[in-house]
């Protein structure tokens, strides 16, 4: 089996609710190795680069839905000072698939119990969006693309 890398982001809702350590603990206990980590102030440009592949697709065909996604990652819905997220790179055998199993389904109501989203995610009835705490790359190609957006090569320990 090949060693893979994957991007993990603790989103603004996870930061605000102080869930970073719990998420890291679950990923570490699943056997993945953290090779990079930093707090990042998310600009609109960074959020748009990260979610560029979703624009105009699925539920994000509606421009207002995509704009909400951008604002969510920037922390606009959670009053996060400095618009910060925790960006991390994890590696291990089948890290992409394995990390997504630890993270759980995007919709917190569909996420398995014991996953990060199943344990801590929720749907904001006031605003009608998922507070799903964390992002994990969906494929090895996506992970490679996303890691390059969030990290310079010298920031990742090989």
C-alpha cells in the first residue's frame, strides 16, 4: 500500500467550539501521522481557490449557495477573529479514504456515530447550513491540489 497525504481543515465552527484537539486526537488514534499544521487566516481568495472545483456544481449551482460556502470557510457566520482555520497535512496508508472514514459524512445527520462529524457536527436551523467542523480531501488528486493551496513544500515534514 502506498503512503498518501491528505489535507484536513478544522473549520471556523470547529475552532469556535474548541474542537481542534478532539479532532486531532481522533486522527492520530486512527494511525495517521501529522506532517504539517498551522493556523491560517482565510482570505476570500484562499476560500475561492480551495472550493473552486465546487463552484457551479451540485447544490452550488446556485450562486448564493456557493457564496455562503465561501463566507462559512472565512468564518463570517461564526464571528471568528482573524478568519482562522487550522490547516493540517496527515499521511499514512490510504490516508485519504481513512481520514474521511474518521471524519464522517458531510451531512452531520448522516455521519456515523463516533466520527468527528457524527459526534460534533450539527445543522444550523437558524441559517440552514451544515456545521460539520472539519474538511478532509475527497481523493488523492484533490488532496494534492488542496495541499499545494494551503502549504508551501518546505512547511511539510517528510
